[in-house]
C-alpha cells in the first residue's frame, strides 16, 4: 500500500471504526463458537448471545468470558485430589476415599408431600430429577456429602450425558461459609480462588442468562441455625432465576428447606452389601482381615444393624487402620469411632461435645432401664440435653413427620447402650458418693441372668470398656449373683431389645429351657457365660490386672471345660497369663468333637421312628401337643458360619510349674479329620495334671492315632472310658499300659478279650464297667484272669448284657474277694447262681447300691433278694427292673423286707401283673423308709386303688423327704383315680419333680375336673419346679388355667411344664 494511502487510512476516523468493527466481529464469532462448544446452549440462547455480543454492553462480554473461565476452573477443581478425596475424620491421614474411583451404592427413595416413599431411585434417576430445588435428606453420615461431590465429579468428567444439560455446577458447603459472604465470595473461596474476576454482578448475569443450566449443590443446609443470606436469597429468588438447586439436610432439620423444594429425596439405611464393598476395597491388600470381618458380620445381627450408614462403615475401617492390634468386637468399634468422629469434626468444641455426651448418656441410661428408645422434649430436659446441640453433633435424630410433637432417638440402640455405658462409668468413678450410689442402684436392676444375657448384655459390655474400676465392680457384682436364688428367675418383662438384637433370642430361650434344672445344667451354663464375659471385657478394656484376682476367685473349686477343636481364645490367653488358675480349679475338661458324632437324640430325627408308632389323630384344639422335631431343633440350634477346623494351639505354652490341675479330663467324640493338629494340641495340655481321665465315644482309631501322647504320659491315666468304638489288639495293649488306671469303662459290640484277660494288671482299679451293645453276647467271666480277685481296691462293678449262663458261680466267687465293693450293677438274661451271688453281696457291709435288670429277674430272684435285704441295712439305692414277675409271693416277701432298709433313698420297683397285685402292700411299707427321696412306680404297676394308697401315705407324712416321684406309663389309672389322687396327696414339702407321663400310644383328653384337681395339687407343692405329663392332651383354656396358677406358685420363676411331644412326624388333625 502506498504511503499516502496508508497515511490517509490511519488518519481517517471512519476507516478506523470500520476496521475495529470488523476485528470485533471476528473476535465475537470466535467467542460465540467457544461458548456454543463449551456450554451446549440452545438455539434460543444462541440468538440471545448473538444479540448481546453484537451490542455495545461491555458487561455482556465480561460474563461470557467469565463463564468460560469458571467452567474450566470448576472442572479442574472437581477433578483434583483435594475435592475427590473424602475423609470423615479431618485429623486422620491414615485412610480416605477417592470418590472418583470408589463410590458405594446408597439406598434412595423419592418422597411425596406427606413424606411417604414413592419409589426407589438409582443414581441415574437422582441425576434426572435435579431441577428447580431438590431436597436431599438423610441421617448424619448417610452419604449426603459424598453424593453431592460425586455429582460434581461426574459433571466435571464430561462423560455423563445426563449432566451435560448443566453448563456450570457449583458445590457449596454451608458449614464453610460465613453469614456476610456474597454468593460470588463463597464460590471464590471454596471453589476457584481469588484469581478470578468473578463478582456479584457478573455472577448475576451468568445466572440470568444461563438459568436452569446452572446447578448449585448446597451441602449441609440447616447445619447452622441461619444459612448465609446469599444462600437464602438463592432459594427465595429461584422461581425468577430458574437455576437448579440440590440441597442436603439432616433428617428432622429440613422443615424450612421443604417449603422451597419441588422434589424431596430421602437417603435410607446403607445397604449391607455396600459396607462389605467398602471393606473389601479399603483392605484389598489384607483379604485375611476381610474374611475375619465378614465372619463376624455374618454371625452378628447387631453389627449388621449398626452398619446403617456409610459413615459407620468408614469409621470402622479408620479405627482398625489406626488401631491394628486392638482386639475389640465390631459393634464396640463402631460406637468408639463415631464418638471419635464427633470430636475430630469439632476440634474447637470438644469440651462442649464431652458435656453433651455425658448428658446424652444420662438420657440413654434412663431410657435403657425403662426399655425406652424414643424420647420427648421433656425427656431431654430431664436429662439436661440441649436438643439443638444433640442434633448438630449427630448424637440424636429428630423425627417430626406426622407428629404433633417431635420425637428424638439415637441412631441405633447399640449407640444408646454405648452412651449409657459411658454414663454409668462416669457415675462409678465419681468422687461424689451420691453419684456412686445412683450407679449402684442402676446396676442392681440387672438382677437376673436372663437380663444379663439378653436385655442388658450389650450395655454391660459397653460399661466395662472405659475403666478398670468399673469393670471390676461389674464383674464382681455378676459373680455374686450366682449365690442369689432370685437371679435364676426367667421371666422377661419386655422383648423390645430382640428387635434390635435378634441374636440374643437363642440364649434367652436356652436359659429358659434350663431353668428347671438350675442345680446342674443352668448353673454350668451361667458359670461359663459369666466367665467368658468377664475375661473378654477385662481383656478388651485393658483391665485384666485389676480383674484377674476376681476371676481367679470365681474359678476356685470349679470344673473348667474347654473345646479343644474351637477353644475360647480369651480363656486360653487368660490361663497362659495366670497359670495358677490350674491349681485352683477342681478339674479341667478338654472336649474334642469330630464329624458325624452320634447324639443320644439322633433316633428322634430318623424317619424310621414313625414306623414304630401309629400316627395319632387329634382334634384341632389339641394339635399343639405335638411339635415337629426339625422345627424345635432349628429354633435352638445356633447358626455356625465358621469352617469346622481345628485351631492350632501348639505355640501355647503354660508355665504351670507346680500349679497343676487336680484332674485333666479328655472327652473325644466323632470322626477326627485333622489328627496332626489334635496331637499337637493334646501335647500342650497333657502336662497340666498328674491325673488324666480319657473318654472316647464314636471315635474309631483314636487311641492308635494319639499313641505317642498316651505313651509319654501313660502312668498318669487314672480313668479310661471307651464307648461305641471297636478296639484293635494294639489299642487294647495300649490301655493295659495305663498302670495307674482306677476306672475302666468299656461299651462296645465285640468282646475285647485281650483287655479283659489282663485286667489283673490294673492294681489300682476301683471301678469296672463292661457293657455289651449286643444283648447277652459276652462270656466275660470265663476269660477273667485269676488275678482279678486280687484287686483289693474295687468299689464298683457294673456288667451289662453279659452271658452268665455257665459262669455265674465263678462270678460270685470273684465278688466275695472285693471287701470294698459299694456299688453292684448287673444286667443279663440268665444268672443260675443268683442266690449265691446275692448272698455274697449281702456279706459285704460296704454295699450302698444294687441295680438289677434283665430277663433273669423272676419270682425266685425276688425271693432270693428279699431274703438278704435285712443284712443290707446301709443300702441307699435299690433298683429292680424287670417284668417277668407273675407271682406276688416274691414281691410280698420283698415288701416285708423293705422296712430294714432304713437308709434307703432311691427305690425302683419292677413291673408286671404280680407287681400290680402287690403294689398296695409295698406302698404301705414306705412309712418305714424315712429317707426315701426318689420313687419309681412305672409301667402299669398302679391302678386307682394303689394310687390312692400312695396318696394316703403322703397325706400321713410318711414321704416328707420325697424329692422325685415317677408314676409314668400307668395306663390303667382312670381320670377319676388321678383326680382323687391329686386332691388327696399332701405333705410333700421337698418334692421338686413329678412325672405322670403316658406313652405315645395311650394319650387321653384331660377331663376338666381332673385338671382342676391337678392345678390345685401343684399349687400345694411349693417346691415343685418340674411337672412331666406327656400324653395328657391340653387345650388353650387348660393352659390358661395352669399358667394362672403358675404365676402365683413359689417356683414360678423356674417352673417347667413338659407336655408336648417332639416327633419327626405330624399328627392327623381333625379340622
């Protein structure tokens, strides 16, 4: 271009304006294309942009450019680690979640205007309903923050078509704002920093032009009493602004937000599979730990229920990461971690949080004692709880929907129990005697074992987690309850706790079933329940130093048992730390249960059982007298999800020194698979005592497999019991090596000839029990060594199903050498020289028990026995089982001899027609037997008249010491006979058990007058706690009458009525 032209161009204003206009057109076209690409604007908005861009307003250019910059900055921020990293514990750097790669499913529902669920929503559904104002409510820690952040991250990824409709997405945390901040100030501070030119005017222009293409994700709305004014304006002006807002709020605090909301979304309980997913992802490097956690989770309903929010699942993981060596159950960890979360999330208000925990603990404690899990404002006021603070710090939830007055509750009953435990610990540790007395009063309300095992189990557990002083006080109190008879009361005031802890139902049912046998089974069950509990809480709370002396005193003089296949780990650890416990106990029993272990009740499960009995036909009202065995055992059999494998204890070393157990018992049953581990485990314990008792049942090859163990300690075995196990010659020889054996018990099918022929090797033998499982097969006496008669320490001989056809005289000659014999039991089909045998026994003044049974008992044998009874004045137990007595002469002679047995405590009489004739004569002799405690008159030996004779004996006070009366299977007694009997009997102050059962094939409907007489009878028997009356059909009205009496009975707390059959088949019911 010539210079003149250039000069003119530069000096010409018109040409300059024209050039600038063309340049602006080019730049604006570039910017328009950029906005179209970046924002995906609609055609209408493109037109709007055209109009604004070609206008002369500078602010229009500013908002467009600033919007483009904002988008880049927001995407960069949302894709950064600082935003996608989520840690619920700010002060913890050990564990965090990257929301870009890890996001667990949450359960979300869309709600209607009445706050009722409409339908379940998936994540795509949630993204689709984000328009206008959407309210997202959920409990503290339910995943609200994670959900909003995940939405922002998905938008920033550019790969989510559902969110592509939004040009800008702003994530704002209300808890990080200040009240005087403007909206642009909040965005600059939280999202994009101070380098941006964004101001309030530009932001207003962006919102005005983009409208519903802008999404605000407002977190923690309602967290503070007043939201920033800018946020409130955003909500109020939204109909004009047309932006989309998704705001989260805690359940119970969203009343104001609900006024603005078009959609309401509720976050429900966290799915259990999502908790498992989090655990697997966060601990993918340690799958063994994951497996342990899953096993505890599967077997604990309480732990499953506690994992109701992502926060609790995450808190559990954080706690385990920061405390890898702490062995605390999962439910305790969740509560500890949750309180830790509150402390860490409010570092400037820790004292305030601590005070609130204390007052909430008082509220929790009061509610727990009253079985209350929902609270009013009045309850909170009584306990000194500030409701606003409790909601703010997440200790309580507030329920207002469809209620006149708000209701408060803890996030889970376990957390309520945990806070109650914290509070009672504070009271017990207080220097104020009044507070200590309050704690004692609370503790004394937990006064029965069924409360300890059920309703207050977790409360007691959590109470012991805080200080050695509290732990020692509580376990001492629990141990002392064993000496309180009222503690065995099995009445349950409420079952509310089972809704939250369904895993406690089984143990409550077991205690109830055992309650009538509290002197045996229940005492043992309660002992181990308290022992395991005390050791576990002492170890978990690091209070063992203070609690060990208390536990050791509790163990003193007790019989201690341990499952060697799956031992109680806490008990093993305690015994290792305090080996002196072994010398304090009375005995230690190690049990080994293999597979296919035969149970004494296995026949009940067998379908062939039905072939022995006709299926009964009953009316509908009596059908409850029959229970299906599969249903009954299913209720009481706990589920075991663990693989059945032996635990290796070979590294467990007890430095007992001289602190050995007086007796070590080894009980083995079933087929053993892992012999190697069993052998190692046995070696650990065999050195703990100098007296070992071995019991083997249904475990073939056991003796041969552990031969090495036995041979090392062979001189320490004092008892050997072999049941239902075939013995090889090598195993018989191994038993013979037990030179210190005092008791030998063998119950097998085939005669162990080598063992029996060498019985004289056992110079210390005191008890010999031989039982042939096949009737009358063993010719034992013929192979007994001559030296057998030299065993001078023999006190008990028991031979069952043996063959004495040809050697009964030889047996009598053996018996005469045993001057210390006190117990004689014989069961056989034939004993020709019984007269000589019984005369020999009568010459022994030590005899305390005689038990005879089998087909050999006829009239002659009864006469022979009657002839020598006057010489057996010290006899305590006389049992005669047989039904071949057809002549009453022998039984009459027996009756005449009975008065000489002044020390007799137990009498079992034979059956048969002759016995029925002589029953009255025998019963009238009871007045001469003042020490009688147990009487068996069974199997059709009584009729109406003899039953009344028995009733008159009781009424005259001749059976005042009787504790058990068995009258079962007397089917010739009429209902009138029973009625008169019940109305007559009296003066049985010591009677604890009465059996009037009938066999399955002889059931009858109980006549109302007979039942009334029975109920009146039981009401007079103040110590009776067990009534067995199978075969007496009862309807609902009968049971109501009986239960009404039972409530007033002195033994109502432990009374057991057994009347229902448990069978493998159902009866035929007449509809």
